[in-house]
C-alpha cells in the first residue's frame, strides 16, 4: 500500500517530469545484439548515411487508428513528424540516419488521415475539483497473459518459458584475424557457443552471454559477474537490420555504398554484417558444396568457407538454432546461410572475408574448433538473474509500468461500472470538467462509449451542461483544434498552459503529445512550442495514468519515428501484457511481427511447442 501511495505522490513531482525527458532509456542497454562488428559497417555520419526525409503529418492516424508504417532513425533534435506505426532497438551509437521504410512495402504499410477546427487560450485549474476521483480514469488490471517483455523477472520468464533440461551442444572456437591484403595478423580471441533446440547463446568475453531465445522471440544480455540481464524483442533487432539494409541500399538497388572519395563498399558486406539481404539474388555470388565443405565466392573472390564435419547436432532444431545464431550474430551473408539449412554437424573450421569503413583492405576471420561438450541442460538464464527493473537506478516510468501490469499502480484501479458511478456523481455535483475528462478517458480505454451503458450520454451531458464552464469549453475546442491539420499548432498553443499544470490529466497529455508528434519542427518553432517534446508528454501521460493504453501505443509510435526500435517494441510489449487490451490496439504490432517472420525467416527459426 505504501508503494502505491508513493506513486500517487510521484505523479506530480519534478522527478517524474525528468523521468519523462529521459524516457525509459535508463533501462535500455546501448548494445543489445552482440554484433559489435556492425559498428565497422554502419556509421552515423559520412557519405554512406542517407539523410532522413520529412514525413507528412497527414500520414499519422488519429487516436485509436491502427498503426503500421514503421519509420526509421533520425537525430533526436530533428525528429520528423511521426508516421503511423508501432515498433524499436536502442539507439546504437553508430546507427546511420536513414529514410522511412517506403521501399519495403511488404513489411508494413497503411496510413489513414485526419481533420477538424479552432479556438483561444484557456487554463485548467491547478487545484483538483473537490471529490475528483482520479481513479475513474483507470480500469481494473490483474496479471496479464504470459509476456516476456522487459518488465519480466528471471523467475517469471523461466516459469512461463519452461525450464526443463534439453540437449545442448557447447562449442569453443579460437578466432584469428588477418588483413586480407597484407596478411598482417590482427587480434585473436575465443568464442563459446551454446546450441539448444529453441535457443542459441554466444559468449565473446568472459563476463557476457548473449542469448537468442527463439521460443519467446527475445534477446537477452547477461552480465555474469553482476547477475544482471537485459531483455529486448528479437523482432526489434530483426527490424533494425531490415530497415538499415533496405534504406542504405535503396531497397537493394544501390549495390556500391559510398564510403568516401573514390571508395565504395559492396552492399554484400553490409548485408552480411546485418544478416539480411534486400535482393533475392546477389549478382556475382556463387556457392558450392562438396562432401562436408561449403564455399562461397563473390565475383571470383573467396568470401566464405566452412568444414561442416564437426560435432553432430542433436536434430534439425539444433541445426536451425545454430544457423539462426549466425544470421543474428556473425558476418555471414544470408544467401550463404540459406544454403546451410540442412547441415547436421557444426563446423570444425569456418573462414569469413569481410570489409568495412574501418577495414578498407578487408579482413579474413578464421574460426577453429577447440572443444565441445554434449549435455542436457536448462535454459542458460539463471533464475537468480536481476532484470533491469531490479537495478537501483531504474527509471520511474519503467517502475510505474511494472506496477501497472501487476495492478498496483496508483493505488489500484476500479472497474468500468465503478468508474461510471463516479462519473455520474461528478455530473450530479456539477463537476462537468472532471466528469468529461473521466468519461472520455473511460471511453478511450474501452474503445468506444457505446461499450458501457450510459457512457455516451454522460459525455454529452457533461459537455452540454458545462457550456458555461470556460475551462471545459476551452479544453474541448483546443483538443479539437489539435486534432485538425490546419489548426493543429493553434490547438497546441492553447493546450500549452494546460499540459504544464501539475494536475494535467493523462487524456490531455496524451492527445497533446500525439498532435505534437504530427507537427514539423518548423511549425513548432513558428508557434513557439518547440520546447515541448511529444515523448515527454506521452511518458507523463503513462506515469499519471498507467492504464491509458492509447498513451502506450502513442509512445511506441514516437520511439519508432526516432529509430528507437527496442524501446518502441518495449512499449508495445507492455501494451499487450494488459489482460484486456483490445484487438484494435494489439493488431498492428501482431501483424508487423508476423510480416517480419515472413520477410526474414532466418532470424526466426521454427520452434516446436
């Protein structure tokens, strides 16, 4: 109970405003994929980066409209107007600035329009109306369906996943490198790989283990010394790879990527680094298999070879897990990996020829098997591991989300009928502003006022009887303007004082945030609202009403528009973890994930239930 009280207090403190500015970045790691070599292939600045295009604000749907187009990364201080979509991977420090994913229509697409009208500046009172029950905005929440999102503890993760012992093959390879042109040796290292029937894990340093959980579609990073682990969506990692390759190669049309004056990089090497190809057939690539050996040449130059005569894989499931690990983690081209789908033995040796901006001469990387271990073992996440939410510096927003999913945030929540009773009491007490806000919030949560007897009438009664209430009249007109393309900045300017108030309701913060996300940087400056940030407003909306599902969806869109794919997926995972999330809110992200699996099946091997 004391924990819930502290959250109620927290909602109006500067700490929460700060948390909104930081968003949930404090629990998201900066490198989740273990593919550190991609940093040599993909750079933030320079000729190889394609500059972002402005996205027309009319492509953003109104509230509650299904969202699907996933935009790409842009610099935080130059975020284009938001497009319609739900997805995210952490801002990897050297990710390029790329265009929206217009050239990959198979993965996402669909964008309705919006329009309405205008008024003048108002202010919501800084003192809550007497008897205002803020919980009328919330609905009851109990533990949601099985979810493996960032908010899941190790114990819950393992309990839901199942943690029985299964066959596992552990392989240790020695890795040597040399300059492809001069043969000068590079740094040598070792790597340990664990291959299970529905997961694969790789350790490239003594203290870290990266686990690709193909059963749950999660990407886990475990730091062994601290016992801390991070947990992200495998879909976000896959989408980032698809988005990056598609944009940098212009949907596969651009095969020579400029690195500088008279220097280009063959797109083959970018595709190898990221595990995804934008074209079905790579010109000049020939792949040969003889006995237990597979080789690949690009325009006559050897780029890959492997002796597939090492330890036997237990069955086809381990084979799929091993190959999918290479898709996600190593610089082997997907066209080559597709030819390895029927392997039954792990490689004794493997050689990869790679290029990148930091390796203009190219590099030859050789893997040599040094040891193996066959055993039955449980999934390699310790039950005692601590999630990011168990750390002392967890962001307040992430904490509130976890509490909401457990039904504990804001002292708990009431059911729709109880909320309706409060709204009726507010109307009887002539608290029309409070009644209208509470009723609108309930309508949004239910997906329509017609879903609860008397709710539609309560909304119109509060509005009509409150015509003499300047605050309510001004709020309704400002929100109406903010939802209108032509008058959006007028509405936002009218809402500016309202959303700065200590008691600004989640409904107002959310709708202002979504409207702001549709507004270009130039329009914000011209209207003197450039100090507002849509992610801040949506974060505050969630913190003030952790059961406002549309705020989760909106924040997911904003993260996606900024290229923060991991955080965007995190918000969608939280959205779907509530037990009563309507299909219209789950549908877009569910569809996006299904499309990703069809578009890049190598990232998602089939798993037996």
